[in-house]
C-alpha cells in the first residue's frame, strides 16, 4: 500500500491472510536535503538515505528495503491511496492509462493531493513492473450520497459544468470502522445504521446505513465540516469577501489561513495537537479550553445532524488519533448528546486508548464505540477485491 503526499510517502506491506502488517514506514522531506526513509515497528526499525529528491527515488528506496527483507517476490499487488476520484470513481479501480488520465482530470478538485498521488503511482509502475496497481479513492465511499445531501444551493451549472458539489473524504476509514463495528455488534452490515466520526489531523463525520454513506461533513474539499487541527471547518461563505474588503487579503491568503492556521491551532493560539491542548486546558489555558469546547460542540452538533438520514442509530463510532485516544473529547461530545440518551461509562472510556476498540457507554444507553481504524489494511483489501 502506498500513500503519497506532496513531500512524503507512507507505505505498508500487509499479509492479507492474517491481516497483519509485515513492514511499514515513511519516506519524508522528499524535496529537502538528504531525504530519508524509515520503517516503523512492528518490522525492524531501519533507516535508509535516499539517493536524491522526489517520489521516484523514494519508491526505489522502498523497493530496496523490501529486498533487504526478502519481500519483493511476495508482493502481489499495490494499492494506492488517491484522494479525489470526482464522480467518475465509485469504487477502487485497476490502474491503466485511461484511469491515470482520469485521476489527472480530477486534479483541479484536489490540487495538493492528486498530482502527488500520480507521481507515486507512476514511480511504483516503474519500480514494480508487471505488478497490478489499484487506485483506492478517499471520495469513492461517499458516492452513494443522494443529491439532496451532496448538492450545494448554488447555480446548477456550477455543478453540471464544474463539478461543484459535496464529495466527502476519509471514505476508506469510514468504510473500515463501520464494517468493524458491524462485526463487533454481530449485526449484518446491510442492517446497520452508524454515525462514524474520524478525528485525526483532518476530521470528518459520516452517516452510514447498510454499509453505504448517506451524508458526510466534508464537501468539495476537505475544508468543510468539523473543526480540525489547522483547518477551520464550516464558516460563513461571506467571510472571504469580508476579509478581502477589510483586511485586503487575497483569495490565496484566505485559503492558506483557513487550511493551515485555523482550527484548533487558530482558536487556541497554541497548538494543533490535541494532547498539548488537553494538558494546557487542564493548566487553565483559556485558548486551549475554548478550542476543545468548540471542537466537541461542533462534533456533537454534526453527530446529531447525521442521525437524520439514518432514522435509527445503532452506534456512534469514534476513530482516528483523537477519536481513539482522547477520553476527554469523547466524554465532552457525549455530554452534549445526553438528550439522545447517551450515558458514558467513565471507566471504559478511560481505558479505550492506544489502538484498543470497544464500547464506552453504560447499559441502556445508545451505543458509542471506539474503533481502531486501519486505512492501510482497507486499501490493501479493496485492491485485492478489485483484482479478484
Ligand atoms: P491522526 O491524524 O489520526 O494521526 O491523528 C492525529 C491527532 O491525534 C493529533 O491531533 C494528536 O494530537 C491526536 N492524538 C494522538 N494521540 C493522542 C492522545 N493520546 N490524546 C489526545 N489526542 C491524541
């Protein structure tokens, strides 16, 4: 599995029989001096200096690492995370020249991500010739949303001619955790109604009924919806004009601030890291306290809204770095949802950290679950499904 960003590549080799990670790692600072490649546990921690800048050299480095471990002969396919598949890709797809061209055509919808994803795919095609390569799209899972959930109330030709609509992201994670929740609760996926909250550096929430996404908080871009580490989430569309007029900011400058200097970081004036904010809030830092409150309030408001298309709720799922580790965020969020009947089990909530999964509510309460997400595994499984 390869997940290529503009200056880094995450990779993982997974055994699909026992679903274990054989080797995983990260190549980062691809365009700085002496880019490096590092493996994570559970494989042996190894480091490699790359022979130069760019994605192609990083993928060559990954191949070299696999060779050291005697793995290349065992790799049967490569799944690539691709951020935007527009309306064209409703599921994972085997990559050929036409698919490459269509991923490129979705570029204007994700200018920071799709070009990097393409660089990684092309590098992998060169480094692993003859191996099937599969694109797994962040947006594909949400292609089941109905028009009343994905259309914005803007002129129709913005949609028909320019693709202006809500797409949603984090699809692989929402798909994985809702399948896992169904398995945990022993309900067939097709009978389930879940609200799934993926809370990492980026945050989104989705309404998933019968394993299909009916609505989600992210939109045309991953900026809409919940408060995130450095992204604002929802705000007044009139803000851009206000800032241009009064602060003389350009559109590019506004966009930059909303993506990189807002969210938890902007509100707290301190950090985008939830761990640091929790510590500072406990020490009385007012900015950190406010950031936490806005984060949880917005999340609860969205969780309630996501129940609308479901008609029933089997469980509210927390996942991602914050969702899986922050007992405080989960407690505060459920605190805003007591009117729905949620009653937290404080002991269960406290121990649900570091990759564990399970229930955090008391008997009689609607269920809230923590589920450890595994996007790498999901990408590999989806790639395997396409090829079989
Ligand atoms: P991710 O993008 O899924 O890796 O999540 C990153 C986010 O998870 C960051 O905001 C971290 O601060 C947060 N996070 C990781 N561990 C913890 C923890 N133990 N408590 C609170 N937040 C955490």
